[in-house]
């Protein structure tokens, strides 16, 4: 393989992109648009969920306990601590009316503190647990899982905060709270958002789509316009042609990924805790493998029209089965084995592990190995394909 | 010099610099046949072409001219028969440095400029940058596109694209050139220029295989081969062919050979 000749192929392809501004824009805009659209719609936290709140807590009559502050209304304290950004609270005095509001779709949930809420809390604290627990009733419209999850999360989070406050004010005696939830995070944290999970996937997905589609179209044109014939009648070897294009796609891929990452960092402040170079290596492997795939597919397409027909064929399995939006565990179990044959799965998995968990080659070597094998297979198959004569 | 070709394994004298005489064989074709499914596009072709010739392949549409050229350049695998270029049996990559090919369809990158195309095809042949710059100037002058050097090919007219394609086929100074209808869609003035240039090429010992539908061009060939339904029905110098059939023009010669009367 001659380096100069190989570089000649890369140079020409890159110059073509320089002239073809539209395609060039597509390379950058497609992933950015995905990040923007999905980042803003899925990514942001749910806000302003209409919630009815009914507080019937009668609190603690004065002199009942020496343990808790005089005149404590625990329900009131919890209500005060609710995140008003997430929940848009409406105080209601009537339980039935509150429930009706949820029933009519005017509110997503009704939170009801019964009359003996604080009383029961005290009982649980002082006597053996197991008798009368303090109870919060939540009447929920769970037709939207994202919203109901957000409601539940907010409530349990708020109760935790309130109990913590209470412990700190009661510094005279060490009391044991009936519930303590302690969370520590292996990876990510309470502030990890959908966008953080999504960004590494989009980068992998974008490089896969762009490389595959552009390669198919480039090679369909090479065949149709007869330029490929010219190359085959030259001293250039088939492997030089494939390597030349691979180099061009490597340049495009790295450029694309960097732009997308920088944009995602600036716009969404996404977290990257791992090694960015390892992340780029994965991108390159994805690009090489899918370039080979593109060349192979191009042989099955007679013209650009037929090439475009490959889009859904590649797009849907990658979106649905490779874990781009949903974890692979959440797809039906009989479909899960399919995901193993989609190379993008390994790319997305590797990028997430690197960027979110900060893993290195020691942990993701399986992904890397699969991607290397995939690239070796498709690239050598495409060299053989180009060598095949009619 | 006795060497073994690393590519086709041919043994014996392998040298491109031969003495300047038309008895030196450049192409040796034996029983070359190509069938597409049941259809025979080229039927047992035997032909020898010598150094410094302009060999014209003539024949009606679909008679097999392009198919022959594709087999001679190694693009198509023959169904039967062999081809030797410079003594090497095809397929053989090591001789391709000396071969130039202009396909029938324009076959250049339309999303690149004229300059980028010329430099790209030149770089494949490992020509140095300086040499390439010189060759580019010569070629642009030859096809009269000096003012279009930095234009995108997609913005050129059909004939202009064709001219770029010809320039790309010749940029590396090949010793053997296959030109599949190089003058199709070219205006008469430029056609004359092209033939002058082809003349100067063969004077330098370059061998040219050309297909054409123009009879005046056929007359300028050192030899012509007439194809009909994949068979070579006549092969010889234009004047000999005319004498043999006692006709005044090549056109009449072909009609006579095809067994048709002049209308
Ligand atoms: N790939 C192919 N598959 C099937 N048939 C083919 C193929 N290529 C060529 N042919 C047939 O072989 C015959 C010869 O074609 P060819 O292109 O060699 O003709 P030609 O002499 O170059 O014609 P023209 O003057 O129009 O360029 C035609 O009948 C054509 O239909
Ligand atoms: Mg033809």
C-alpha cells in the first residue's frame, strides 16, 4: 500500500465535501439537531406538574411530647419543602374535590395528609414500630409514567429533607427516625439527566448514520459514473481505495464528534468524566466498520434511489434495538438477542461507559474487540467485493 | 533482463522500453470471448496490436466495442480467451502504470473541480507534484480548458466534461491508451485538435486503441477493425480495406462487408 496514493483518495473525498456544503452541513446539523430536540424535550426535568394538596394534619397539641417541638405540624413542614418548580401545588380542603380534580385530568396527583399524621409520627418514634405509621396518601394519574415518577420522586425526596431538618433541630436528644433513606451513587448522581445519558449515544448514532449513508451514496456514484472503473484500471489497489476513504471518514468522524461534544457541553453542560481520546477511538472504530458496511451495501444498490431505501433498514434497528433511547433491558426479551448483532450497540455502550462511568479499556475491551472485528470484517469484505469482476 | 512479474507471474523479458518499430507487439488477444448469460457480446476475438498504432474499433451500437475494451483493461473477466499487454497476461496490476483509460461515460468526479480531478488521477500514478503541475498545464491547454481549471465539473457542459475525462486519461503519459469514443459530443474544431494530438502521441511510440462512429476518424487510424454482433468481420489498414472491396469510402466498405447495397 502506497501512502501517497491512499492520501490522494482521502484528499479528493474531503475536497468534495468542501464543495458540497449541503452534505457537509448535514454531517454537523443532524447530530446537533438530535441533541437539541431530544435534549430539550426529553432531557429537561418535568416542570409545573399540577398537584392538589389536602392537609388535614391536626399536628401536635401542646404539651403532648417533650421529644418533638411544641406545636409541630409535620405535614406543613413537608409542604413547605416541596419543590415548587416541579410541582405546581394547589391547596385544597376537600379530599373528594381534590380526587375529582385528578379524575377530571385537572391535576396529576392529589397528596393527602390525614388528620393524625404528626400524631402517628410521634407514636412510631416513641413506641415500638409496627403500630400506626404516619401515612401520606397519593392519588395519582399514572397515565404518564414520566410525570408520575417525578411526583413520587419529589414526594419521597421532600419527606427525606424534612426529616433531616427535624433531626438537626432536635440536637438535644439523639432520636431514631422511623425511615432513613440513604443514597450514594456508583455513577452519575441525583443530577444526572436524560441528556447526559443520551449524548454519548447520539454521537455514536450520528457517526454510524453519516458514515454508512455517505459511503453508500459515494460508492453507488463511483460505480454509476464509472470513476470506480477508472480507479480499477489504475495501479491503485483495492485496499488503497478502501483505506483512502477510511482515512477521509476518520477525519470527518473526529471533526463531527468534537463539534457535537463541544456543542453538548456548551448547551447542556453534559458530563464527560472519562478519557476523551478513548471516546474518539471508539468513534473511529464505528466509522471504519460502517464505512465497510456502506461499501458492501452499495453493491446491492443500483442507483441513489435504491441507496436511500437502505435508510430505514439501518435507522430503525439502531434507534430501537441498540439502546440509543432506552436501555436494552427495557426492550422485549425476545428482541434483546437481536441487539447483539447490531454493532452500534457496542459503540453506544462503550461511549456511555467512557463518558458517564469513566471506564477505561480494561472495562470496555469487549465492546472495543467487537468493533475491531466488525471493522476488520466489513473492510476486508469490501476489498474483496471491489476485486470481484463480472 | 529476465524477471518474474510479481503480479501475473509472467517470466521472461519484461521491458517496456522497446525499439521504435511497429512490429513490436503491445496487445495480443487470443480467442477472447464474453457472454452475458446466453448472449455473446464478443465472439472469439483474435487480434494483435503493435507499438505506435492507432487502432480503431468500429461497429454499430451494441457490437461489442466497449465490452472488448473493458476486457483489455481487466475490468471485465472474459468468459474465454486470454489477453497479454506488454507480454503480461491479464489481470496484472504491475503494468497499469503505463495504461490510460477513458471510459465511454464521462467518469470524473463531478463534485470536484477540474484541477482536483486532474491532480487526483495524477497522484494515483505516483507522479511528483512538480511534474504533475507541468502535465496539468499541458493537458488543460490540449483540451482548451485553461480558464476552467477551478470550476466544479458539475458546472461544465457535456462536451467540456468529456474533455476533462480525456485529460484525466492522459495525465500520467501512458504508453498504451484505451479511448472509448473520445470524440463523442466534441465540436469539429476540437475534434481536429484531438486527432493532431493523437498523431503526436503515436509518433512518440504510444499505442492508442480508439472507438468511434465517425468515418473521417476511422480513415486516420493505422488500422481499423470492424465488429458486427461481437465478431471481427474485417481488420486492416483503411486503404487496404477499401481496395479489397473496391469501394471509395470506408462507409461503403462497411456496407459492402455487411452485405448491404449502397442506398
Ligand atoms: N453488463 C452487461 N450485461 C448484459 N449485457 C451487456 C452488458 N454489457 C454489455 N452488454 C451487451 O453486450 C453488447 C455489446 O455492448 P457494448 O457496450 O460492448 O457495445 P458497443 O459496441 O460499445 O456499443 P456503443 O456503440 O453503443 O457504445 C450489447 O448488446 C449489450 O447489451
Ligand atoms: Mg460502447
